C-alpha cells in the first residue's frame, strides 16, 4: 500500500510548517524577531538594602549583656519579680508546644 503525501484533510487546513505547527496572532508588544518581549527588573536597590541590613545585623551582639547583667543583679538582690500572668502565659505556651518569641 502506498500513502500519498498530497492528500489534504479538512482538520489540517491552516496548519503551517512553523514551530509548533500553528501561526499564532501577534500580541501587542511582541518583538517581530523573537515573538516575545523581554522582561527586565532592577534588583540593585534591593540588593543594597539587604547588604546594609546584613552589615547592621553582623554588628549586633548575640547576647544583650546589659540586659543579662540587669537581670542577674535583680535576681541576686531579690528584687526580680515575675507577674502571675507572665508565669501562666509561659506555662500555657510550653504546654501548647509553641516557642516563646520574647
């Protein structure tokens, strides 16, 4: 049996030999050479902000020694007081399995 390549089927009419097989309509803003517009973004301002914040963070101490010293002094002198509400909140947070944020 021989297949004739010149037979045309109705469902194939309008199909071209271009990429994807179909001529697509031009969209406003499309480049004639590539069919797509180029997206551009400028990240330099954001990058500078992030780098500045990282530098500030690097200069912060891991431990607030002034606060630790104040608390040690208050505990030693017996003047450190914790409110019942704070204790209850901490207990509930611990029971719920959540980490305390402060």
